[in-house]
C-alpha cells in the first residue's frame, strides 16, 4: 500500500506531534477495537476470537523486525519482558547502559544490584568504547526517548560480540518507523503503544533461542503452555518450547487493536514510513535554522516554546527542558508549518 493512500485511514486533529508519547490508531484498528468492546458489553461472543489477534500481532511484529514468530514473546510492557533476562544475570555480572536511558531498560538491571550485579552508565556517544572484557551485557534504546538520538546499532553489537557480551535493546521509540534487524541482538523489547500505534498494554520481545535456554519463565501461566487450551488446570508443567513460554496472559483488547495496526505498517513498508517521518522532522529543524538529522524525534530549545505551541493547538512534549516533537506517517507538512509558525511568531 502506498503511504499516501494509507494516510486516509487517520483523521487526526491538526498539530499532533507527540507519537513518542503515544501513537494514533488507523481506522481498521479503531474499528476492530470498537466492535470487540461492543461484543464484550453484551456478552455476544466468546474470547477466543480476541485471542486470535495475539497470533496475528506476533506474526506481524516478527515480520517488521525480521525474525521468526516462534522467537517472539508477548507481554504488556518492555520492562516486564526484559525482567527474565535481568534475573538470569549471574552475581558479579556487569551491565553497561547509556546514562540517560529510559528507565524501562535501566531499572530491570538496577534492581539486580542487591545481589551483586553492577550497572555502569556512560554517555551514549561513548557506549561502544565502554564495552570491554568485563562487560556481560550492554543495554540501550535504539532511539533515545529524551532527544531522538539513534544509537549506532551495528557498532554496539560488534563491540559486544567482540567481548562475548549480551545485547538488550529497547526499540520502543524505533519500531514502527526505523527498519532494523532484531536478530542481531539477544533481546529486543518493544512497547507497542507508540510508533506501532496499538492500544497501551501490548508489548513484544524478540528472544534469541540461545538466550532463552539461559532464562527461567518465572511469570509462566496457562498462556505459556505448549497448548494454552490444555493448560488450564493441574500439573505437570507443560510449557511451550519456543519464545511463547515467556508469554503472559494477553490483554485481549490491546491486541485486537494491535493486529490491524501492525499489519498495516507491514503493507506500507517501514522504509517508506522512515523516509516520510524523517523528512518532516528535518523540515521542522530547517525551519528553526537547525541542521538535518536522521531521526523521527527531534528536540529544540526555544524560549516559551511550550506556551507558544499550546496556544496554537500543537501537541508536543517537553523532555529534559526541551520541546520534543515526533513525526509519524499521519503527520503532514501542514502540521510542521503550524508548529513552526507558533515557535517563530
């Protein structure tokens, strides 16, 4: 599907530049969710149909990041999906993390310090050089939440492999606009309510097969069973052999909305989405006399920016004292110009 045709599936109010906080659902996702809620309200159907959306979402996510669906676990948050990896680190392990990392990919490692895990924070620009023989795991966001900085994925992975370290990536601010190969890392966690435009409560993780063998699925329940429908009652333990053994019981309606949104992104293609998003971000930067970048998320410092944007009806975020604007496929040049007019008037 051409991006221009797909854009007709959204009707955002002008000035939405805050996908880094949450994404807007395309019409197929919104409609599917409303139908499911209507059925729930009156008890019209059984839940299995909603559960089928989980399988669709898993397959669509796997295709977007270039891995097998059998290597994808589903959950509700990025930190929850990273928790088994953190819990499996041996006492005395060292984790290296950027110093301004979003806490979903920081707190899971920090809570392990009480049992002897060391967390070392360094500037993102120095992350590659900070990976050494003492590093057991390097954790980073592929795109930083605070300022949209795109991490040097290939260089970080190469440095980690050179020292035998694991790689844990939070791709929440990347997946949905930035094409990348999740299979290069050991774990890639993504909360789907931002650039994947799903309802909050859906999340995915690529778990490399070699890593899964080192982890214990402490949150295992019926949905982690080899056959969930044969896992309702009683022993013995009978978990799935693949990444599904790390699934938690899904928030049904989150996945009802997630499946159409992820499938639509697959139809459009992430390269086209990236080109569109980054072009709008660079138009915004150029209008403020800033050099172009390579991210769909940008930050600028303009006196009184928050108030100026609010008066113009532009919805953006403020992070670390700077205005953060995020541009996705439903944003237009008119949205950019509305923000520029507000900031430069």
